């Protein structure tokens, strides 16, 4: 009897000590795709979006020909973004405005998923069930695997009875999607994951967006200041194409 109890205890310990690593392809526009790595260990859930663009756009071909209109692009440096997801209702992540790095504390709205669908598909070798949700102005479809007992997924997503392996923005799939390509459920973690530095001061997501919009306006005004006075300048309000289109305070 003692041997049986010992074996069960060892098995439970082994399962709980396993590390999970999932590689997603994150499409952020029709021209740009990034790799995002989700790491789930005993103490941490971290998503890392890479700074390397897998494919990019041709700026010359993106400017309308035969018209008097021109488009201006900000070519800011792309940084890695780490999403720390230790809490179900809160994500802390880093992002940049210019070269300034900020740690942003984002309290998420409730993830009220609809899981009443019969549709399934196979992703990265796992059977996945369909779920939908309306999240910050986007109608989203997710596919999650009940065989992977992790309440998480890419980016800020979670809240399902299984790991999310695909996210699709129904209204804008060319701009916002995540699809898992590799799932390693016995990953040997041989490198140090990032962490939030001690005594780091965080700001709210709302504060960060205000600062970011101010920077965009400054950049636009600086570019326009050297144009001839005969040029008519129209600064249209930026339309959000990301997965988060409207926030709770708006």
C-alpha cells in the first residue's frame, strides 16, 4: 500500500513540474507576422512576442498611384514584448514609446466565453473546441484544447477550460490572429525567462495610451512642419486595427 501511494505522489509531482512551450504565429496586419512564445512553468505564465518581423510590407507599393495622396509611416524600432500573466484578471507587460520602456498594468474585462458550439478542428496535433467572445470592441473566435489543462493562451487571452491554440478577429482576420504551430508539453527550460525588475513602477493602460497618442501627434506635427504652406494637411483620427479597438473607459 505504501508503494502505491508513493508512486501516485511521484506521478503527480512529475506532471506538476512539467513545462509547456507553445509557439504561435501572430499576424498583426496583412503584411506583418511575428512569433509569440508562451511559456507555462510551475510559477509563471509568460508570453513573449518577438521583435523580428517574419514578413513585411513594400512601402512603395502601399502608396496609392495616380492620386495626390501620400501616406506616412512611422518606422519605430520594434521591441520584444513580454506579457506576465500570473493573475487571471491582470496582465503586466512592457511596451515602448520611442526608446522609453514602460511596464503597463492592465486589468482585463471579464472573459465571458460562449462554449456552446459543436465545431472542432485539429491544431498542432490537438483536437480543439470552438468558443467566441466580444472583447474590447472585437468579435473573437477561439479554438482551445481540453486535453491541455491550462487556463491560458496567447497575448492576454485565457479563461477557458483548456489551452487556447487559435485566436481570430472575425471582423478583421487579416490583421489579428494567433495560430499555434508547435506545442511542447514536456519542454526542458534551459534558459532564463524574463521577469519584472524589482521596484519597477507600473502605469495603467489608460495612462500609457495617452502618452502614446501625444507622441504620435508630436511626430506628425514635426513631419508636417517642413512642408510648403500651400499643402493642405489633414490629420485623420487613427483607427485602431488591433485586437483591442475600444476600451472600458471609452
